[in-house]
C-alpha cells in the first residue's frame, strides 16, 4: 500500500513539475527574428498573429540583419526565423550554424533571385545579362546595377555575376527600400535600369518588370525558404513549433498579400489573409 501511494505521489509530482515547466515556457514570449525584406515581414507577422490569437502566447519580433539573425537563432537568443533562403542564397550563413539549429519546415517553394529590367525595354536590346556588355546598353544603364543590402545573399551572388560575366559595372549597394525608390523613380520617367530582385515580392504586382536570363547560372536556381529554430525549441514549445512547421504559402498568394500590405499596412494585410483563408489557417493551427 505504501509503495503504491509512493508511486502515485511520485507520478503526480513529476506531472506537476512538467505542467509548471510548460506553463513557465508558455509565459515567455516567442522571439521571432526577421530581416527587413517584404516577404519575411509578412510571413513573420502572420505567424506572430496566429501564435498570439490562436495559441494565446506572447510574441516578440526581433528585426536585424541577415548575419546576426542566423547567429541569434544558433545562440538561442532568437527562437525562430522564417527566411532561410536555401540551398544557395544563404548557404554561407547556414553552413556556419547548421549543427546549432533545427529546420521546422518550408514556408514557400520556388523562390527566385535574379536581375530585372522594366518591360518597356525591348527584349531585342536586353534579354540576358550578356547583353549588358553592349556599349549602347551600358550607356543607357549608366554602368550600374541597382542592389540591396551589403549582407544579403543576393548581393554576394550579384557580385559573383558581375565577375562571371566580365561586366564593367558598379553594383550599387543600398537596401531594399533604396532599390525600390530607384525603381519607382525610373519607372515614372521610363528610364532604363537593371536591378537585383527576387520573387516573391510585391513590386511585381505594382510594376511591369521582367527577369533577364542568366545563362551562366551565377544567381542560382529556384530555392525554398525554410523556417529555422534554435535547438530545443520543438521540445520546449511544441504547439508553436508545430504551427510553424505546417505553415506553407503558395507564392502567388504571398505576393498578393504583400501587395495588399503595401497598399494598406502589414497588420491589415495579415487580417485580410486570415479572413480569406480560414480553412488553411485552421489546418496550420490544428493540424
């Protein structure tokens, strides 16, 4: 009798300890990291809203550059990130932390990096990166490729493309916002430009742009964007980890939502996406 009660008491004590640990874990805010890219901002804020509203857990959003983002997840300072461009764009970053993080899932497939020009430039003039070598084309483009952040994988690959193709061009390092400002001004006056770009992005809904061919493959092929979490996160917060692992958005849906965010706000675009996709959201939350 004494032995039975001891076992029961021990089981209750263990269960109580586990419940206390779970409660303590759920009391901590989930830290989601993101870099200032439009696609990352939307999916991260969408996840944050679902975690807060559907799972009742607090969320802290941590915005930083790409390199510190990977470091933060690997050190455990950030719980998860939703913008690991693999296998090529973020290959260097991922390789450094691969043993210290866990992949929860793929948030979207078929992402693309490349260089774009406005549709009003005839394809007979520019259809490929090779065409940028033409003297008359270089003159009209001002010998510049409009770039983004210095730490971005797209910047590293674009620098490689300039070398691979032997281009006498300057890759203008800026930011996503800076690149978009340049694109907007050029489009208004139908000025020629070439810019680094990626899909999904809302600018393809606003402007008529086209990718130019990359016959050498310097900018890589289609990629998948994964969700990375710190080691131990799945065990400590299985509900959130499972939700994140089930999130997957078709790129056309994501681009439409990103365009909505530009026209209104990310908060309103998230609200609209959740309202327009109840079955999908339910599947993500409940499995």
